[in-house]
C-alpha cells in the first residue's frame, strides 16, 4: 500500500474507572475498504470506535488520520476530520422529522449543506417523524445522519443489532456502496456471517487487545475467527444440550395462547424488536395487561428482571437494602402491619449479598455505586428470594462483560434446575439458542415454538415470519 | 447525628449565613442603617422571652404545619406550591365553623374547626390532583393558580357573607369563644405548638418505620422502578401525598384562625405557603428538621416586623433572604450531585 | 351602532390586556422549546415592571422599555445560572426567583415611595394609529390603534415561527428541548443554547412587565403582575408550543379579562372577586383540555 491508511489506531489504552476496556489495541483502516472489527461482548470494540470518534480521549496510544497524528477532543473534532459514526442505539430525535434529523446532523455550516442535500434525496420519507418509522427505516436514518456530514471514514457500531436477516442485507449493501465510492468503513460486529458478507479485511479484539491484525477475510473461516474471538476453546453458538436435564419438568405454571410453560423449564424467547414480545412477557410478569385471554398464569409469585435496570429495576439513589425491599414491603420477613423493621431487612440483605457474591461495601451502600453486573445480580437475587414460580427476564445480560454474563446465565440455569420456570428474552439470538431448552418466537404479536434443536437460520426465519 | 446528617447541616447553616450577609449588604447599599436594622431583626425575634414565645413561635406554627405537609409531598416528588391558597381557604372554613359552634363544649368546637380546616385544605388541592391524574396537568401550575383564586375567595368572604355585623371593615366577626385554642399563660402561644410537635413526631415515625413512608421515598426517587419492580400504585401514592399536604396546609390555616387571629381578614397570610417551601427544603424534608427551620423562619418573620418598626426597613425584604437560602441550597446540592457523593434535597436523610 | 361600538371596545380591551401575556408567553415558548420551564417568569415580569416604572419616570417610556429588557434578562440569567449551569431543579429554582423578586420589588418600591406614598407619575405609551388600517370598520380601531408594544408582540409571532421552524439554530434549539443527549451528539452546545433561550425569554418577560406599566395600568403597585407570568405558562401549553397557538391563547385570556369590564359595564350583579378569579379558573380549565393532547418538548424540565 503506497497511500497512508485512512485511519490508524495504535496501542490504544483506555480504562473506565476500575475496568480496563482497552489494553493496547491496534486497528488500521485502509482507504476504500470495508474492515470488520470483531469480538465478543465486552472485548472493547465499541470503546475503540468511541475513541476514534472523539468521544473519549485514550489514556495511551495514538491516532492517525491519513497519516497525520491527531488528537480528538470531541465528536466535533472527528466530524471536521470527516469521520462519521453510526451508534449502536438510536440517536435520532423522535419528535423531529427525518429531514430535520438529517439537517441537524449536517450541522450549521453552509459547507455541509452540499452533502446534506445529496443525502436527504436518499431519504425515503423525509416528512415523517422519526418515531413513526419502522425499526429498519430508523436504522437507515442513523446511517443517513452520519452521511450528512460528508464523511470519508464511517464507523458503524453494531448497526444490525435490531434488524432481521434480510434487513441486514440491505444495510450491508449501502455500506459496500459507500466503500465503492471511495469511503472507508470500520464495521463493528460480533456476528460472523456479516463479516463474510461485507468485509474485505477483519481485525479481532479479545479482552481489549488485538489478536488478529487486519487479515483479508478470504484467508479466514468460521473456526479461525471464532477461535480468535473466544480463545482456544471457542465454538459458535450451539443449541442447548437437550440431554442435559430431562424429566425434571413440573406442572404447568403459565400459558401464552396455546403454548404451555412448565416449572423447571428454561425457555428462550426470540423476536425482532417491536414484535410484541415485550408486551407479552410483561403480561406474564404481571407488569402489563395483555389482550383478553391471551396470557394465563396460575396464581403465584412471578419475578421480573426488566431490561433497564437503572430506571425500572432499581432506584440508584436508594441503598441495597431498600432496593431489596422494593416490591416486597409487606413481606413478613421484615414487615408487620405496615411497619418495616429495617434491621431485619438489612440482615436478610447481607445474607443475599454474600450468597450472590455481590461486590459492595455493605447493605447500606447506594445501588448507584455498584457495577452493572452487581446491580443485575441484585435484581436477580431479589426476584429469586421471593421464591417465584416464574421468572421473566428481559435482555438480562445486556451491557454486562463476559464474566458477569456467564455468571448470570449460570444463575438462571440454577434457578430453572431448582424448579423455577424461567423465560428469557434476549436480542442476542445466539444467547437465546444456547440458553433455552425450548425456543419461543414472537412475530407480529403471535407466539410460536421453534422445533427442538433448531439452529440460527430456522429461528431467524421464524422471527421474520417466513414460511408461516 | 451521623456523618450523613452533618453535610446537609453545614450546607443549611452556610446558606443561612450567606442570606444574612446578603441582607446586610443590601440594606447598607440601600442606605439603611444596616447594624440598626439587623439588631432590630434580632430583637424582634429573640430579644426577650416574650418575643420568642409570642412572636417567633407563634409565627413558626403555620410554617411548621405547612412545611410538614410539603415534606410529605416533596418526598414523593409531588410539587405542591399552593400552600398559600390551601391555608386561606381553610381559614375561611375555620372561620365559618367557628362562628356556628357557639354553644358547643370547647374541645368539640375546636376539633370541629380544625377538622373543617383540614378538610377544606384537602378539597382545595383535590382539584389539582384530579387535573394531574386525569389530565396530566402539572400540579405546580394548577396549585399556583389556585392561590390567586383562594385570595379572591377570602376577599369575597370578608366583604360579603362572612363580613362582620356592622359591614364596616373587610373582616369577619370574631369566632365564638368555644372555638378558640387555649393559650399558654399570658402569651400569644397557643396549643397548636403541641399539635405541631406531635405531627412532626408521627411523620418521622411514618417516614422511617412504615411501608407508607418507604413508598413515598421510592416514588420520589424512582417512580418507574417503583411502579415496575416495586408494584407500587404510583398515581395513588402521589395523589394521597398531595391530599395530605393540602390537609396539613389547611390545618395551619385553622390553627391561625382558632389560635391567633380569632377572625378572618384579607392578607391573613404573609406568604406562609411560599416560606414553607424554604422551611421544608432547608430541613431536607426531615420532620424534626422542619421544626427547627420552622422556628428559624418564624424568627425571621417576627424579626422582620421589628425591623420595620424600629429601623423602617420594609418587612417584605426577608423574602429575599428566603429566596437566597433556597437558591444556595439548590446550588450546593446540584454541584454536589454532579461532583461529590451527596444526597439531593428531595430525599430524606434517616 | 351601539353594538359596533361595544364590539370595538371589547376587542380593543381584549387586545390591550392580552399584550403583556403574549409577550411573556412568547418568551416562555422559546425557552420551553429548548427544554427549560421557567417559573421565574413572574418575577422577571414584576422586576421589569418596576424597572420600567422608575426609568420611565426619570427619562421617558422608551428608557423604561430598555430598563425592563435589561432587568428581565438579569433575573432570567440568575435563573439560568442555577437551573441550567448548576443543573438544579428548574421548578423550585423558578419559584425561588419569583419569591425573591416579589420581596425585592416590594422592598425597593416601599422604601422609595412608602406604603401609601404618591403614585409615580409615569409617562406612558399612547395608542399609535396605523394609517389606513385603522379606518376599517369595527376591527380597525380595535386592532390598529394600539400602543406600539402591541405591534411588537404581534411581529414577534411570525419571527418566532420562522426562527423555530425554518432556521438551523431554531432546529438546534428544538433538539435541545426534545433530546439534549442527541443534540449534544450532533454537536449542538446544549447548555449554551438553553441559557441564551432563557435569557431571551427573560427579556420578553421584562418587556411584558413594561407593557403592563407603560401601556396598560400607567403606574406600579406591589405584586401587580398577579400571576400573569404563570398564566403565560398556561398559555404556552394551551397554544401547544406553537407561535400561532400562543397568539390565539393569549387573545383568549385577553378576552376573559375584557369580559370582566364588559359584564360590569352591562350591570351584571356579581361580586367583583369572581371576575378577579376568572382568568385563573379559565387557565385551569384550558389546561385540563389542552395538556392531554399537547405534545410538550420531550426533555422539558430535565
């Protein structure tokens, strides 16, 4: 290569508090290519992109754009260097129209208006409000917003997370087009098929370090990439081992439409965002009202692990004890006739802290001082402590690092072994398939069950309503 | 007193000190004899035992009552800014009942007056509660607007149906003797002070030892989690918190009529409803703290009268001190929340 | 003939009364669209009124306007420093500002002019006739024979509309009110925009106070704003956070106020306190009807 790389990140080190996200990662993006950045959850891919986008200054290492060393203090700096980013979560503003969202991203400078004009012509529904768009169109809006600033380097952070397989196709086509027109793309993903479908080269991160440096995709296979991502013992997602624990399933505890759920089962729920799975599961959990007669739950305690632990599961300003009591303020363990014995509550909480190995300074510590993993363990512990017959979990491993994720999955399995019917919805299809001994799919509000041992493709098709 | 209590205390004391410094500076700038004014302020509040009992404590009672009500509401995150209106409307009710119960035995008469006052206060805030729960109207605005309506109602009452027999003054006749709260010795301090202390204690127990108090706190600090994980009926909690705060503001009005003025007239309240906000906030919503800050602001108001009398400084100047105190407390906490480990004002220490 | 005169008189009064409300509400519209709810607007209005009264007594009505603008900006700058700069609770901050303003204006007025001192003699704005337009029957004298400040208020509405919906900075301001996080990601300096919007709103609140003194009442009295600032907030809700809606809602309240005089002139026997309370009751009912359907800026108050 005679020209300088479009973007070069060398030896990037970054810590967030006590967590070291990047330990000297490298990434070199050549002009005109689509370069995949691969890694497991928590490997540091997003953090690396955020550094490249100017959101956090790195603690160590250097950044070069077109061969020149640069220091980025803000996303604005990145923008002026013609780096654009498509974030993992939607950043469009619900109440503004598509055109307004794009115009906002384009910025106030007249110079940008040229790029803005070109991009807004490609917008499919400029006058619609952003919140009136389908998920796929909303993702497309994210892309258009990034393109509106006229970038030459595009950073994509798991852009397909919420999309169904065929929608992902369309997105990747746009990305390839951008590269053909001379742009450079860094595509972060943890899904191998995307790498083979769209990328020219691939870099793999593991635990904050680069373990595979920009190899051409043609030289790689599923196995080599998985090994790089997971370490020597890595495998792809294999369906739950059906032989694991037969014969311990108990009585019916709930029924959705005509699908029966029994105690002791660990059931995975798969669906594309916005197909009604949230409403259905929350109806089982007793948090929302279902349509008439669709959900029947035999009377008993139902535990709930909501998706957003800091706004729906816990109250960060309150202590661990107070959060533990939340939802059970009349439990006879610490309550009698409306009065609460905080001493007893504290004692029970301390026991739980030990049992679930929650890292905290004590039962009076404020929950906001806990890490995400420990907060989630608290939510789980609270739900299980009430001895529920059913436990409903929404994306329970979201935002957790590898270790916390593994531990949480283990505890969910233990709960099922102990007789709780566990329903887990995860946006990560691989997780659903691995965890669930049965897999339910929700499509357009209707529930169906995937055949035993179904693989990714089968479940994916059910998620899109293909063949029904 | 644990360490957790120390920081808010220091902030509070600091805010008060700053308020006074500002007052002194302002007075000096405006050409008043600042030392004379400040000492008149002190004398009016604490200059003698009589000043303390009959001026300061008497003024503290309504502030404490309304402040306790605000503690309940603010704890749940509901913003009742209508204490003034609830106080006034309750005073109307108290006066009316007080005029009717002439032949009753005294304890019954007083109870009737106070009960009517509490009911009136709760009813006055019931409309904003309805607007909030059914129509989503911000209770801040609705309670605020009703203050003005309450003032108009008082004006109407004392120039109309409740006007004194000779129709000369815009004021009511004095209520019957049976309906008047007894006073201590020869002072103006009435038994309402005992009631205030009892309510503060009950509230403290409620906040710290009951599920009700816990629910208020949960709703105030995380209403979504309270609803989803706490299975708490948030709307009901907010509504009842507001109703109770209206009732206590109403009680303040009843106590004022039954214990101090014995009749109704315009400008019955020198802004108690607003000062009580400062009282509650400065006390960090702690019921016993409210007792202390209530006394302090009562002293401020009493002193203000003295300041006006002896140094010619308009009494209304103290609202500037109150406003300064609120702003400083807000500032310190907001900075602390983003910078240091600290607890926000609408959250309770115990 | 009498009916026409009555109609003209009623309309003219309605517009005159609506002007301070319109000005204050337009200001509040701007800062609420940026995500800031400013309860200190009542205090700003009152402070502006006092400043206008004193300045006008010294050097004429236009100086009064300037003084009011400056004072309104100062009051709202204080609010912005605490509520936006330090991120304190906007509602309580605003309430404190109003409380302090009531006390300060009362103190200044009393110490300067005594409790029952002589009313300030203040030169006021006379009605300014717009040529040709004012000759239109019935409507003409009502709409086009108003003090200058009324025309200013009317001009501000299309200006606000253009700014909010046709300019990039207006878009950026709205983004701050809908999602400050997303706005920041797009490079908008959220805090600065909000502070500027708040100060602009404060200037208009001050101007509203000046209008009250210089084009309506003619003098200053303690607490003369009597909650108009809060009614302005209700007007913003009623007007669904759109300039034209704000104009119409302000006129509605002007009409409610004019109704008071009209009914009294017609000899209706009702206690005057009812008319006193009418605007606030109307505001409450209107809020009940409007709040459900109105879409407030998503990040208002955060």
